[in-house]
C-alpha cells in the first residue's frame, strides 16, 4: 500500500527535476534484498541514459526534491542509481490500523478502471472438456477475479466452438446411429462416439464423406431439421459444461458461440476485399504481412478456397462485436500455446483493418499438463482424461487426506471440506507454475499439507482462525484496539508482507500471472508461521497482544481474499 505513496512522491519530485519526463516510468518495486530497504525505484537509470546524464547524480538531485519523511526513513542512492526506501514502523502501523478498522485490505482500487473482456475456457460443442481446457478455465477465471478485485469492469465471454466442418459428420452420425438412452446418460460421450464412428467410416467410404458435406451444407443453409439437431447438440453440451463450471465456481457473463458471428462474416470479408487488405491467392482471400518479421512467412487466410470463412474470420467478427458492445480497453484471450500464431495473425489483421482502435489485445497462453512420465497427461489406458473424472478424483483423494487429519468430524463435514480442499489443490497446482512452461501433474504433490499447495494455505488459514476464536476477540474489538506497536522483527516482516498484497495483485494483473499471487500467499503463510513461533499472542501483554491478534486476523483476511481471487474456497476447519 505504501508503495503508492512513495511512487506518487517520486513522480512529483521527478516533474521538478526533469519536467519533460513521463512520471509513469516511475514504478516502485520491493527491494530484492531487504538489507538495503523495503522498496526500490530504478527508473533514474533509464531516464538518465536517455538524456546522457549521470544516473547517480540524477538520483541525488531527485532526492533533494523528495520528501517522504511521513512514511520512510531518509531514502538513499545505491549502486548505479537505485533509490532505496525503508518504511518507518509507525507508518506501517498506521496502515495496519486502518485495515483493522476495515477501511481497506492492503490494496486500493485502480485510479482509472478499465473495461476488460476475458475470453476463456471456450470448449467445443459435442466434445467433452478435457484437461487442456482446465488450464484456460482456471487461469481465465482467476485473471477475471484479479481484475475485478482491482476495480475494473470485467466481462467474461465463453467463446464456445459451435460451428465448423465437424458438424457434417456429427449430423450423419446422429441421423444413422443415435442411441437416445446413451445420449440421456452422457450426451458428450454419445456425441463423441458418433463422431468417431462416422470419421472412421468416412476413411473407407467416400460416399459417406460426401453425405457429410451435404449435411453440413444443409445446416449452413438453414435446413430446419439439421438446425434443430445442431441446436440440440449445443444445448446438451452446454448443459454438461455448466455442471463443470458450477463445480468449479466459474461464471460467464456471456456465452456467445462462434455461430453467433455468422451473420457478420460476409460483410467483413467484403470490406477486407474492398479496402485491399485481403488479396486473392490461389483462389483464397489472404492478408499478407510483407514487413512483419515473423508473419511475412505466415499470411492469414480469411476466406478459404471453398468459400468458407474460418477461425480467423470468426475471431475478427467477434472482436468487432466486442468493441461495439462493450467498448473495452483490453481483450484478453486465454488459450494454450499452440494458438500463438493464430492470435498474432488475428491481431495483425485487426490492426490493419481498424488502425485507429486503442484497445489492448493480449494472448495469454500456457503450456501443457504432463503425466509423471513426462508425456501428455492421459489415463492409465492412454485415453484423454475428462475434466469431470478429474474433479471427482480430486475430491476423493482429498477426502482421504482430510479423514486422516481429522477422523472425528462427521462424514458429511469431511466431504464438504474435501470438496474445497480437492478442487483448491487442483486449481492451485495449475496456477502456481509459470504458465508458459509445461508442468507435471502429481496428486501427491498438490495435496501435500506442507509445501507450496492450496491445502497448506487453507490449513494455515484455519489455524489462524482457531487462534482468533480462542482469543475471544471480535472484529469489532479489533477495530477499536489501541495503536499498534511493531517491535519484533518477525512482526515487522509479517506486517510488511501484508502491505504488499496490492502491489502483488497489480503485478499479477499487469503481466497476467496469477502465480505471483500464489507465491505471495505462500510467503505470507511462511512469515506468519515464523511470527507465531517467536511471538506469543494470547499470553502477551498489551499492547503487544492486540497488535499480534490484529496481525493474525489481517493475515487470515488476506489469505482468504487471496485464495478467493485464485478461485479457491477456504474452509473454516480442516
Ligand atoms: N474453441 C477454441 C479451442 O478449443 C478456443 C477458442 C479461444 N477463443 C477465441 N476467441 N479464439 O481451441
């Protein structure tokens, strides 16, 4: 929280020393080495370099115009021109007191709230969601929550794949082989069966492939029977997706499938042609990027040779629709890394088409989930793992962990705890690694009660809660507690970590990396454990007792809010 105070003061001082400089370049970061201070500003180096000044001299000049005495010890210039800041304990105590009164939870809403569309999950109709979709769903949901917490207006949009050539085969399968009772039991499994069946038959029987093409064409031309079968496939699939979203606590503001944009495609292609953005090439319409270092090898097709629009065309129309409907400042797409080229092309075509648009476009991509053998994560028999089975298994395994830990609780209570612990462990394991790497899926690791896991953080939370319950203190009493005194180094270290909740949230939002928040919470729990080991709470004298109880309560609140922002629930006991 106090990083904002430092940032604003440094920005003001900068306008005195370098009136032409952009104050936005000043960003306060935690000091990598706490021996030098709590926060650091390194902007002077780049600012000096651009002006051929001596960076240490610039930093020193800035200090002569900088007054941060109400929050910090006198700042110092270090190394090549870093500014280092150390907070005064009284200033830290002041922020904590305000938090104890419920005035804030160590973050402030964005000064300029943005409108952000988050496009995530986006599974395909007539296919079960598999583990590949889990990362998009979990990552996207957590990003949406982070943006929302920081005060932005977020629109979550599930861009489901409900259009495409696969429907030709599906329609043939549906008409020739549908097993109604199987459909009622597990609609996605039945649709997958139909697709596989026809797909295999088409290999041997070209006439069937032709039939599939005719069925597809009829669908595209609006044939009532095919439309109604297609609609049923969508409804059944969405019903099954919704069951999973409910279990995961994931919510969408919009579910506009690809088909929603069909009516716009012709006009879009006409416009790209008319304005010379798309050119004819081999019978297709293509956008070339001769000056783009990477895309000059990869022109984007917007109309295929057979006259059909494709994924890029639909995504362009989707973009236009979003701009018109919500006027977003930013659109974030969460998909796996194999779609990087698609999004580079999409963004490049869009910039040519609408060069005046100010919207920020971000492709937030992620790597794969691997099995413990290092190969793509599959079931023992080598099949793709279904998301619903994975969620069941997470809950079952967590039930064992919870039952071992707390055999005396009633079974229903243990089941409910196991639900939050199992799903929490699964989500956290997915959010913790750097998203651009692959990660190895391990039940034992994600469910461990010690280590950087959700169960560890959930357990830390329940322990703090129980300390607080034993104290007999209420949040009201806490709000009215005497001034905080932070005397011990473990108290100070914990307090400073609490202070950085907002800074970490902002970083996670800026770089689309919820793992920053995971690691922050893990460190917070560790600092709490050290504090609790070295500083008696309930047996301490006043004012230490109230200060320490407040530290407990505030740590619990940040843990709960932080986990909630990752989409993870916190049980009250474990
Ligand atoms: N349905 C696509 C898939 O499963 C993902 C869609 C991502 N969103 C987008 N606007 N292209 O691969």
